C-alpha cells in the first residue's frame, strides 16, 4: 500500500517511527515532511499529505501533531478526505469500518508510540463495512472542500 505521512515539529518523532514501521512492513511511504523537529506549521503538512490521498497518489494517510487535532482539521480541508483523529485501536477500526476514513491523525503528546503503532496497523487492516454506512459516507463526500 502507498501511504502518505506528515507531521509538524510536535509530531516529528512519532512520524519517523511510524514511517520506519510502515516501510519495514513493505509499504511505500511518501513522507511530506518535515525533515527535522524544527518548528513548523501543521496545516502545511496536513494538507500536503491529504492532497496525495485525494489525488490518488497514496491510498491512505497518517498525520501527527502534538494532539492530532490541528493536523486533522487541516487534512479535512482537502475535498475527499475523511481524516479521523484517533487515540485508540478501537477508534481506528471504527473510523475505517463505519466512516471509510482514508487518513488518521495522531497526537504525539497524547499517544505513546507503541499504542500509535497498533493504531496505525488497525487502521490499515480494517476494511470499510459498506452497507448502511455507505450512504453516510456518500453524504460526507458531497460536502464541500476547503472553507
């Protein structure tokens, strides 16, 4: 699977660890940055990772900031993105199964790296259930992009 990944400075260490985990599992990872933990703005990297998913260059995306909140908001400004800010494996599974989330956001300050790795794995392993959820996802897809 091709996965886009990005962070801000507050999510840099998790981004790097998750990138290596994904590569070790055989995934192709497109890292939109940053390349260091120098201070940067999360919207720049959240949108960059989301654009790769939205235009089909990546099948899924993972973004990380301090809390996961800001970078998920940024990613969700890109039309076609359903980025869920998750803090548990169960949330990642539900985001995929019920919402067909194509991205997840994590908070480095809130989620230990071992939990974050399990969350990302659950996100990648869980299929969309479709059925009654498909109509709701279709409604989400009809909503506008940036605002």
